[in-house]
C-alpha cells in the first residue's frame, strides 16, 4: 500500500516531468485506442452476424437428402418427397439433451400468387410467392406493436355476416368463409367463383412476417427499375394484399380450384423465409392438405431447434446427425472463424504497438532515474528503503498507464462515434445494417486499462530496480 507521503511524491514527480511522460505515453494511447476500437468493432460485428444473421442459439435441422445428379437435374429423395420431417422425428429431437424446444417449419407446397400494392406504391404488383409456416411461439418479439401473429382460423369465433369491408372494422375484411373452394372459369381465372349460396363473413387477415431482405431488395433494385418510392419498414406494417392459392404464373401448375385470402404484413423477422412470406403454420398445414393428401398435415421440411447454452451446440448437432438429419449450413461457423481471426490480428497489432511503447517508456524512466539520482540518494539517506523507491517509480508508471489507457479508450469511443455517423450518412442501407458497429462491454474497457497499466509497469520495472540498488553514499559523493 502506498502511503500518503509517497502519493504526494508521485504526484509531484508526474507534474514536474509531465512533458517526458506525455511523449512516452503517446505509443500507449495509440496502442490502447487501436486495441479498444478493433475489439469493440469485432464485438459489434459478432453481435450482428452471430446474433441476428446466424443466431447460434438455434439450429435449423433438415432431412438428409440423397440425390443423384443427372445432367442439370438432381433426382432422389427430394424428388420423391422423402425430404421431410414428421411428428415422430420432432419428438425425437425434443428428447436430445440440451434442446429446449423444437419448432417445426412447413413449406407451402401449393402454387400461389400475391396481388396488390396500389395504395402503398401507386401501382398493383402481381408476383409468384414462396411461403412457409412457423409456430407463432418462435417469433413473439418480431411482431409489430398492435398486431398479432397467430392462426385466427384455428379459433373460430362468432360468425358475422357482411356485405363490405366497412362492416367488419379496421383489422378485418369481408370475404368468403375460411377454406372456401372457388371454381375456376378457365386456366387464366385468378379470382374464381364461390359455390352458390355462399354468404360473405367477416374474416381476419392472414398475418404475414417478412424478412428484412425483402425490403432491402425492393429498396435497392426493384423500386429503381420501376420508379417506385422507397419504403420505410416500420411504416408498411398493416399493409394488406390478396393471395390466391392454387394459381400460378406458370400455367401448368394451376390447380382445379382456388382459395382466396387476404393477408396483412405484421412484422419483420430474421426467422422469416429470406425471399418470401412466413405465416402461422396452421394455415400452411390446412392448405397443403386441401390441395394434397391428409398425410401432408405432418410433412415438415425443417425444424428450428432451440439450444439455450452455446456450449451444447456441438453435442446437439452430433445427436441430430445420429437421427439421420443434418444441421443446415448457415455459414455461422465460417463467420465466427473469420471474426476470431480478424480480432486476433488486430489484437496482435495492438500488442506490438504497446510493446514498442513500453520500450520507449523504459528509456524515459532510465533517463529520469539518471536525472534524479541525487534526489534518490537523499531520500535513501533520510530513511527511504529500496521498496519505497520502487513503489514511487512503479506508482508513476501505473498512473501514467491509467491516464494513457483512459485517453486511448476515449479516443476509440470518439472514433467509433465518427465511424457510425459517416456510415449513417454516406453508406447505403443494406440488410441488417446496424445503428452502431461497435459494442464496448465493461470487460473490454477494464482489459484496455489493465493492458495499459501493465505495459507501463513492465517498461518501468528495470529502471525501478536500478534506482532501488543505488547506494546513497556513492550517489551523494558523486561516484
């Protein structure tokens, strides 16, 4: 413990030699700023890549496909419909140690088209759609405020007859009862005709989640090609459009009957299909059965396996493989490796910079010890021991390191703020573009300060030992 008297001596020496210490600490400031800036950048990138793009707490499990390439075609289990997971497999996945919950995903196997958009962008669009169904429990935090993502048709309430949408309120519309089969007049008919005597009732819109990639694709290329306005994701929630199941832009895929629904965009989710629509799995199950076979009710094309502890991921992946299933390669492992290499390289650069600074600090302290040798001799002569001399010099080094570390951290934070502002102003929007690229956890700041103090103490160690070994009589006599 440094006494009050020694602290006063340290403070006086720092004030007296502040120019020397300022020059000596420049390398420490630069090194700590580099270390903090790039480690914070790596943490920020990791949070986006492994938290939003490739979440490590969930694995998407798929059937193992056995296909053989024949020219441009791949024939095998996927062609024969064998690439599915049934309820029995889901129960086996739930029994794996480390697995918290399993959420089956079902791909919509019915050709479908979506129509609408005039109220939003000034023109109606018509597009073939790809869709899948997920359990609403998987995405509770991705639904916009005031909206719901659930299977409304699975919970039929009181039937309310209607004539127009105005009869049903803001969040409902007037249409044919759920599952009504519409007969086609011809192969080009996308509207169909309801059975005679069918009365219109108030219906809930089919809730839809979309991936952020969809908005980015529209804002980046589609709108420019057609002269459409740019969309703000939060502002388009509540957008409604028509969906016709059983109809396709490929004539040969048209079904004999249609089912007409109206859908509403209720949120954006990283768990939604990348380029398509995601709806509650109940709707997809009923549609697949309606246009297919009863067994299609449990033909899942993948399952999301929730693994709360990241340390269990490897063991869970091994158990999944033992069930003749495979974990979809999302690129998470490669991304994590690249981030780790990136972090290691810049941490090494920072260590080299601070190491060079430590050598410079050593030279400065050797010079200061030489200049203060008479002062040190007097202190020894009036009672200061070798430990006191070492504590004074080490105290000066530690204080210089702490101040240089704080300056380096402040410089890194300032640089990160400037970087974020430049990105916000000049870098075009892209999928998963973060508000900030940097994360400064407490342990990073503590590590940076400890790093700075340690290297300053290391640089001052040999000069401190030399000063402590000085004999008072020899120093004061000039020998």
